[in-house]
């Protein structure tokens, strides 16, 4: 049933330290391109005429929003971990109480 | 055709009640030949059931209220039998479960090599005699007569083992049941006789206009605690104690005769003696509260019981309080619910007790903590237990869900929303005390020294032990489908105007 | 024959047939497992598009079958999910699990086609009692994550809460029926729920429990990570979405759903960030997705409702895919804890790819199913000029990317690890087949949204692929991804840690039991002391009575003649005094 | 022949007193153990038939008077039979007749063989006295017959196998004589102030003398005297020992008759002679009797619970049951009085049956006098496991016990029904509560024995003797059976009792059921 699946060597590119940096750079570049594309839309089409809110039309609004929100979430998570994190056995029933 | 052979509904009333008595005599007579003896029990049960279901049921469903006066026990007071929906339902439950329980008892007692089996089956039949008498009694005195008969005839069953514990339990059983019935119910009966000059069960009640609200409250309390068989706290203590009895007896106590006689008496008294109008004035409030307390408290206590039968006993106390609360809510729907619950709980609980008995005889286990993984050895038994539990909890598609609907709706109809909450909370607690048995049984890891649960070769208990619970579990499923018929039939006890109030066609 | 089949509620074939699986084993069991949902789906498709079956019992007007457009959305997707999950579970040889799963799926389908509250209640409870077996069942493949005791307890908690939802529903029915009101399941309330009648509020609460409203949600994160590796796939598809359907059917346009839904989209995000158990992360993510649907139902416009329906449709598939991939990891590795995983893509490339498709879908990348459905809800919020709601949903969209889009694939498949996975078994063919099929469906819906809209018979035109929408969404997602990369690189992203994350369930898993224990202990002291006092009093009383009337005691010992004579004289004297006093 | 019959029928009231009286000396003369028994048996059964015939006649034709020797009152002796007397007569003669069947076997064991003829003679004399009291139409003869019955019963008790029988008999003798003296005193005072001893005449003349001091004193004397014979607490001191140490059959006989007749005297004097107007309305005798009766009811039951000797336990139970009867009387309502009177018969039947069951046990173990064991043969521990070896005796005890508790379909229930009903009629619910409380106590003492019978292991294997002879068991079952039959077929007892109650409370006739 198993074993016929090829090893995912092709995907190694994703994580090899040498290649990751390249991938990251690509990502940053795409981000920049997207902002540019957004500005392009503003000038070459009427897309922004139909937005519901004015701030949607701000340059790179979505990108900035995504970035900030993500960082915010992660830092909130770090803070939350300090508050609600307990040892893994926190809820574990004491041995004597466990049925035998 | 029935008339041609003399079987009018009236005479059937008498015959149906007397048949178990005749069966008891036959059991004694055939005491030396066990198979013949059991044959007597089973055929007695079959004929009784046939008579009740075949002749009385159609007659009453057709609107008839057959009645027969037997003899005058006190001047002006007859021992009389009559057939009406509520009583007939109880009679049906008692006579049908008598057969199943007898089958199970054969498997149990023989599997257990129990002594005194003739005595057992004799008093068993006598207890059914009492139960049918209670079910079909036409007045309070007759009911009281048979009520006491049940107590006395079940005493030898409770103490069947003859051990010190059984003796102690028997003492409590008899002492509590008799002292309450003699000390509380009897004066209530005499009080009513003195006030109204009648003890007849009449639709709409006989007390209306005779007693004021306060007196009605006292009278109801006398009945509620006088029928200790209904196990309202604090007169419930006999019930867990009586668990020392052999399991078929527990089944009899919990489902067929004893406790059902208690709640049936209360329901019947509410409908036919007090009448709804009298109780809807708030006279029933204290008993409602006590029933609600019993309902919840017994459930909570059940959560802590490791002994399976004790757990089931407290569950019974709680479930009986369902019925008592329903009856005392004195709303048409709640009364139908109470009647339905008598049936639903009977079949559900008897399944559970059968399973407990099968486990005890087959695996010699009594406590929950010993049953981890047992379900894989005894799948039929545990499947039956699962279905029975669901019915008791009130989960569709099992019969218990309908009675819960009617009871809850009756509580709302009686404008007591708190009672709805109590019912609902209790079913959650019921999951807490019943489902662990199933979950542990099927999925628990047996302890390393538990040879029984670890032995892959061991399988289901003998058919006489595993088929009765399977059958009653299927009955619980079937009752889900036929609950409508039952409810319509029960609606007949409230008389025409009220049956439209409950929404029955 | 036709009428008989037509009056048979859809799903009942599975619900009843599921129980028959208990009697089968081996090939027959596998066959039954797949055939039952297929046959059931065939039955549904054979029924007319608008179809009602009525029944009167005990004075209740019941509608066991009511087929219409809205119900059909769920009817389709529930069957798809059932079939895919059944295929996914084919390798498991466990009758109980299969029977429970199929009966569960069947009752969920039947619930969707229930036309009245009583029928709904029946199936509502059925889903509870069948699905719990998927949590209790034993699963040799997932031993590390599934401590039997914990599973047992979680299952019991799950069952109690699920049935609690049922009994609250029943209470609502009771109240409604006692008033003599009708029990049809349609438009129970709208607008301000607080001014609705009590019964409707109870029904709302009942739906809310299964829809995992805030503070009622913990059963979800508690139970789903404890299911078997195949069981959780079933679990993820039905219960909550059935609740969403019920809300859409009964409470469309109920204002309260909007803030509730927003809250649901938000709070799970933060918990998901720090949760170590990846299936639990998915459970939080599921909760967050339900929030989007609730908002849609709360807004209540046609666009919003169809957004919710479409979202539910797409969501069932990609969420199932996520759970499937995690199930595959569980099957192969035996655990789903992020701290134990990483770098699995090498050994499980198909699983990894499918997981990424699902992650992209849930994050709503263009060309995936999430993109074409979720945006409807946002648009509806915007059209309703709910700026704050819109912003918060946007916030939540970025959050979805965090926990489901990045965290799941990253920690399972990509994160650097020193572990050598070459020895682990790969998932069997049926799991992979199910995953691939589901992934194709996710992408297909994303690529051809019109097909979906037509298939679901949507009544409005909606075009997801506008340039602005695509660019904006890509900006949002990729910038967020960039943020992730940046945070990882600077070491600010929190490392996974073995831990128990407290949530609201702390109240009933810790606080209440502890309090109750204290009460019991206190009262048991009271009871034992009181009992001892009572027992002493009883003994003393008996001794006292015995002292007077016991064997040979003061009042029962043999009397001397003088004593008796004295009594006689006393009686005479008292008698005389009495009469002369009265004389 | 027909002439002879008419002589018999005309002299029925006389015959039932005279027959035993004449037979007693005959027994002494005959002196043979079995022959004397036959004489006594024939006479008692004849008396029984006589009473039944008489009762029939009274119910059909109304009260009848009989003048002994044809001399009319106030000089002659009048025997006057109304519904109440007839009822009591039936009970006494029936008990005598049934008990006597069991007597020889029991006497064989408990009474020295050369004294049997004396025992039968005393038995017949006692019966004479009791029948005489119940049929005498004048107060003096009530006293005379009371003394006859008392003196003979002292003798009967003294025949008991234990040495303590003598001291018990002596105690009873002294106390009983005291009681008799009081009654004599009362009768004398009545005669002094009214000039008549005839009960009917007294009934008519007493209201005229309206609370004359002498009559009041007479009333106190008679009530106290009757209460001593009745063993109403606190004047019961003689009873437990007398019942415990008398021969078993004698206990059965006395328990069922002597106190009942004393109750008859009390009721007759209070209601008929002094009249309700005087005794109740003016001097509130009920206010004194009711509390005493309630105390008796509870005290007797409580003492019975702790008692380990079954015979003595039943004696205490008798105290309790006497309390019931007096409660019925002191409620002064139709139902209450009916209950009291019907309980007179009912208790007679069931208590006699229970004591006979004990006689069976004693037969099996031998009397303590003969020294089989140090344990008294009626000690609770000797009953261990008897349910197996003596099933019929045990079953009889259980059924009798159930009747004592008042389980429906037994006579005990019928009595309790009317007593409680009477309490409700009188508006005294607390009396009802106490009656039922006492019934609940009865459960305890009855079930204590049942448990020992059925659940305890026999102390020694060699004790497995077997069932008692049918000569004793038969009468036991006749009585137990009667207490079941009359529990279901209540028409005869209840109708007679309510007729009797109407005799006593004519003002209340027609009220109640």
C-alpha cells in the first residue's frame, strides 16, 4: 500500500538553508510587485472607483494591514502564552484516580 | 366471539388479576419439576398478557371502562376492579415484562445455582398478582390492599439470599414501605373516606369541593410519602438497600412491580382522586420541589457509585422523581408524560438490570471499575445496555425521549419553567452516570490481572441471559415508534375536554 | 415503491445502514462503508428538488422531509464529505468506528432535511450519540496523542455538551408546544434575539452550543484533537456545519450573530498561535471559520446568506483535507504535536502538497475554494456598511493565514528538524486518494467558481475574480507571509512548546470540579459528623427507651404487689380528685 | 321431642351459663384425664352453639330478658342479652371451644398429669364466670361472675409449669381481688343511692339523681376496678407475668377472653349504666381514658419490641391492643366505638391464634419447667430457623402477626380502619397518628420474630424435631384463618359491632357508616 510514493526531494528547495534566503528574497520582491501592481490598477483601470471604503484605496493598504496584523497576532500570542500556558500534564488525572 | 365464551371485559378483569395467583399455586405444585414449574410461570404470563392486550386493551381503547365489584370488604366499600387507560398501561407493562423477567430469572438462578427457586417463582408470581391488582383497582381501598400485598410478597424476594446483608436490607425494605403506607397512606385514605364518603377513582377527581388547598397539600404529601415505593427522598432509602437481592428481583423491583406501583399510585391518585383543578392551585408545590430535589440529588449520588446496581438504583430514584414531578405538575401533558415514562422507564431500566445481571452471572463482576473492556467480550449485553441507557437518558430514537418531551412540555404547560430546566439537567446527569459504563465497557483497557476481559476466547453470556436484555432494548427502540399510540391512549384518562388540551387527536 | 422511497428522509439510509455495519467485517465492511454514502447520495439526487413529507403523531405536525435550495447545499456537501471520509477511512478495521461514523453522517444529513423542530431534535441528538464513538474508539496508530483515559474523559465531556445542546433544543420545543405553537423549523427569529420569545432563545442557544459560540466552544477544541485519525475527519465535517445550517434556517438576520461571529473569528487566532497539538490548532481554526459563517447569517442579506452557505460548502472540504493530512501524519508518525514534527515533506510529499492546497484554500489564496466563497461575507459586511465588522474580518483573514495557512504546513512538513523520517510508513493508498480528490475539489472550486454557484443554485451573481480583489488579497496574504518570515528570521516567532493551553474549559475542567470537590468534602465532613451525631442520637434514644421499656427495665420489670397496689390507689385517688374537681 | 327443643330454646340464655357451671364439678368427680376433657369439650361446644343461636335470635328479634327460675327482678336474677352481650358471648364461647381442642396435648406437657381434671374444671368455671358477666342483667351478678372467673383464672395460671407461675398467680389474685372489691364497692354505692341493682333500672334512675356524690364515687370505683381487670396502663402490672407463666393454652384462652369481658364491663357501665350524659359530657371520663389508652398503645408496642421472650412480647402487645380498644371507646364516636368493639373480637381471634402458635413451639421444645434447656422455651433464640422445621406454625405466626400490624385483608386492618375513622370523626387527627404510629411499632415486633423464624440458623441440629401435632396446630389455624376470613368478609363482625355500638350510643345511631 505504501512505499511507492517518491521521496519529496524536489521540495527540498523550500527549506535548504542556501535556497531559503533566495526564496525569501523572491517573496519580498513579489510583495513589492504587488504594491506596484496595486498602484498600476489605480492608474490603468477604474478598480478603485468601486471600493467600499476610502482607506482600501490607500497605496499598499492590504499589504500593510496584513503585515501589521500578523506581527500583532504573533506578539499577542507570545503574551498569551505567558498567561495561559501550563505544563502538558496539567489536566492529567492523578494516577490513583485513574481506573485500573 | 369473546362474549360467546364468557370473556366479557368485566370478567377478564378478574381473570387477569387472578391468573398470576393461579400461576403461583401452579408453581408451588410443580415445585419438584423445574422445567414444568417454569413452564407454568411462562404460560401464566403469556395468557395474562394475551388477556390484557387482547381483550381489555381494545375494550378500553374503544372508550369502554369495564368494571367489576367483587365483594364488600367494609360496609359500603367494595373490592372492585376497573379498566382505564393508565391502569391498563401499567398492567400491560407488568404482564409483558413478567414473561421476559421470568425467562431471565431462569437463566440467572440456574446459572447461579441459587437455592429456593420454587419459593422465588412463587413470590414472583404473587408480586405480579399484586401489581395487576394495583393496576386495575377501581378504588383506593382495593389499591391499598394490593399495594400492601406487593410489599409483603416481594419481601422474601429481597431477602432471597438470606445473608446478613439481605436480612438488613429486608428489614429496611419492609419497615420503610409498610410503616409509610400504614402510617401515611392509610390515614389519607380514611381521611378521604371520612370527608367525601367515597373512595372511587373518578375522572376529574373526588376531592374537588371537599377539601381546601391546605388540606389538599397535606393529603398529597401523605400520599407522596405514603407511597414509599415511589422513593421520594427521604423515603427512598429502601431502594439502594434492596440491591442485595438477586438481579431479576432488582429488575422486578425497578421496572415491573414495586417502584412502578408507587408512581402509578401517585399518578392515579392525582388524576382520579385529586383532579387537576384542585392541584393546579399550588397545593402540589411542596411535593414538586421535593420531587425536583430528589431528581437531581439522586442523579448526583448515582455519579459516585462504583457498584453498578447501586448506580442503577439511584438512577431509578431519579427517574421515579421524573414521574412524581410530572404527576404533581398536574398539567394534562405532564400527566400523559408521567404515564408514558412509566412505560419507557420500565423497559429502559429493566434492560439495564438484565445487563447488570448478565454481567454478574457471566463475568462475576459487580463494580464499574472491573468492567473495563468487558464490552468487547459481551458485545450484545453492552449494546443492549447502551440502548437502554439512551432510553433512560431520553435520547432519540428511543422511547425515553418522548416521555421527556411530554413531561417537559407539561411542565411548561403548568407554567413551571424551572421544572423544564430540572428535567433537562437531569438527563445530562444521566449521561454522566450511565455512559461511563458503555464507554469503559467497550473502550476501557482491562487491568493486567483481569483474565476474564483479556481472554479473547470468552464470549457472550448464555442466550437466556443475553437475549432478554437485547429484546427489551429493541422494545425501547420500538416504543419510540409506538409512543404516539400510547400517548393517545393515555390521553383518554383525562376525559374528553382535557385530551384536546394536550393536543391529542 | 416510489412513494416509500420518497418519504424516506435523506440520510436515513446511512443512519440505519450504519448500524448494519456492526454485523460486517473484512471486505464486506469496507464495501458497506463506501457504498452506503454513495447509495444515500443517489437517493437524495433522485428526490425532487422541492419536496415535503408530512406526518402527524401525538398531535404534533411533523415534517420529516423538507427539501429545498438551502438544504440541498448541505445535502450535497455532507454526502461528498461522507464519501471522501469513508474512502479515507477504508484501511481501518474497526466496525464500531465505521458504524458510528456512517450513522453520524446519516443523521447529520437527515437533520438538514428536517422540516420541524422535533425531527431536527431527533437527528440532532443522534449525531451526538453516534459521533462520540469516534472519540472513544481505540486507535493504535495514534497512541502517543491519544491517552485512553483522556479520550474517555474528553468523549464524555463532548457527549454531555452535545446532548446538552439537544436538551436545550428540547426545552425550547417543550415551551413552544405547551403554548400550542407550531413546531416548523423555519425563520424562528430575526433581528433582536433578546426580544424573541424564550423558546426561540433556547433554540438559538441550542444551535449556538453546536456552532461553538464563544464560551460554548470548548467541546470542539477538547474533543476533535482526541478523535481517531480518521474519526476527526468525520467530526470536522458535520456537527458544526449542521449547526450553521440550523442557524441559517432559523435565525437568518439575527443581529446578535454578527458580534458573536466576529468574536468567533478573532479569539481562536491567538490560541492557535501557541497551541502545540496541530489538530487542536485546526480545531481553533475551525472555530474561526464558523465565525465567518455566523457573521454572514447575522447580516442576513441574500449575498451574506449565500456567502455563508458557500463558505460552509468550501470549508467542509478544505477543513476535511486539513484534518486528513494531519490524520495521515498521525497515522505515519503517531503524533501531531508540532514539537515532534518537522521536515516531513520529504517522506510524505503527497500529504504535504495536499496540506498546502488546503492551507491555501483556507487562507483564501486566489484560485482556491476559500477565495471564491469567503469574500462574499466580507462583501456583504461592506455592503451593509459595517466598517468595524469588515475590518475585524479582514484582521481574522490574516489570522487564518497565520494558524492554518502557515503554521500547519510549516511545523508539520517544513520546519527544520533533526529527526529522520525515512523509517516511517507512508499513508495507505486510500488515504492518499481521498486527500488528492479533496485537494482537486478545492482547487476546482477555486478555478471554476461559477460551476459551484450554479450547482448550488445560487440566486445572485457574484464575481470573485476582480483584479482589485485578487491583488488586495494577495497583498494581504503575502505581506503577512513576509511578516512571518521576517519574524522567524529575527527569532521573534515563538518556538513551539509542549504545553497545555488553558481556555474557557478550565472553568468546567478545573475550577468547577475543584469547587464541587470542596463542597463535597466539606459537606461530607458535615454529613459524616451529622450522621455520627444522628447515629449517636439514635443509639442514645434506643438506650434511653430501652432503659424504660427494655427487657426487665424500669417500666417492664415484674412488679411487686405493693407497687401495683400503689398504682391502683393512685388511680383511685386521681379518679376521685378528677370527678370531684369537675363536680 | 319438640317440647324438649322448646325448653332448650327458651332457656338458651340460662343454659350457656349453667352448663359449664354444672360441668365443672362433674370434671372433678370424673377425675379422668381424657374423660374430663370430653366433658369440657362437649359443654363448650354446646355453649358455643348456644351463643350463636342466641345471637341470631337477638339480631332477629331484639334484646331479650330471661328471668332465672322465673323470678322477675328486682328479686330474681335477670339475664339480659342485647347486641353487645351476644357479640361478647359468641367470642368467649368460640374461643373456649377452639382452645379446648388444643388443650390436652398442651396440658400433657405443661400440667402435671394428676391435675388435668382440675384444670378443666377451672377452665369451665372461668368460662362460666365470663359468660355470666356478659349475660348478667344486674350489677351484683356481674360482680359475682367476675369473682368466679377471676378465682378460677388464678387457679389456671397457678397450674403453669414454672415456679414463677405461682407468684404470678398470687400477684394476680391480690390485684384482681382489689379490682373486684372496687367493683363491689361501686355496685354497693349504686344500690345505696338508687335502690336497684338491675342494669336497666340503674340506667333509668341515675340521670334522676343527677351527679349525686355517691354515684360519682361509684363510677370511679367501677371504672378503676374494670381497668384493673382490663389491664389498662398503668394498672397492668399483673398481666405480663400472668400471661408469661400460665400454661400456654390458658394464656391463649385468657388473653382472648378475660380482658375483653372486662372491656365489656367498662363499656356497659360507662355508656349504658351511667350514660353518656353523665360519664362523658359531665365528668369527661374520656379525657382520662384517652391519654391512658394512647400511652398503653405506644408503651405496650415499645416494650414488645425490646422483649426477648415471645410469650411476654405478645403479652405486651396485648397491652397495646387493649389500648386500641379503649381508644375506640374514649373517642365516643360511632365509628370509634365500632372499632373498639370489633377489635375486641378481632384481637381475641388473632391474639389467641398467636398464643396457640407459641403453644405449638412450646410443645416442640418442652417446657422450661422440665429443664430441656436453660433458655426459656419461648425465648426468641429458641425460635431460630423454625420456619424450616415447623413451617405451618411459623406461617400461622406470620399471618397472625400481619393481622396485628393491620395489613389489609386481615381483621387488624378492619379494626384500625374504624378506629382511625373514629378519630377523624372526632376531629382528633393526632389520635389517628398515634394509632398508626403504634401499628408501625407492631411491624417492628412482629418482624423481629419473623426474621428469627426464617432467617436465623437453628442453634442445634438435634432440635430439628418437626411440626407440632395437628391437635394444636388445627385450632391455631382455625383462629388465624378466622382472622383472615373476617378481614375480608367483614359483614358479620362489623355489623354486629356497629349494632353493639348503637346500643351503647343510642344518640349517635344512624350517624356514621
